[in-house]
C-alpha cells in the first residue's frame, strides 16, 4: 500500500471519528441545555451574584460545546475533502 493510500485511509478514519465525536457532543449538549434551563428556572428571580455567575458559567459551557461540535464537523469535512483530492 502506498503512502498516499495510507494517508487517505487515515484521513477518512479521522473524519469518521470526528463526526462520531461531534454527534456524541451534540447529544450531550441537548441534555445539558435542558438541565441549564431547569437550573435557571429554579434560580430566576434571585438577586445574588452567585446565581448569575453559575448561569453565565453554564451558558458559556454550552456555547463551548456547540463550538466544539462545529469545529469537529469542519475538521471531518476538511479531512474527507483533502483525502478525496489526493
């Protein structure tokens, strides 16, 4: 097997793993967002800074997971596209 063929296989394998990870993270995020909404509902109306802080932390974490999902999808598409062109 040539080096190019091995590279193509590695890229396709990496793309598959990235897509799988993105799917898992997307599923996690869905449940996480539901839990965040419940927490925010329970602490809404309170005036402590700690309540606002935890809401901001949870929101930031949710956004970071969303960005990770998008980055993994971009990486998977990039790997597949590169492998298909070589």
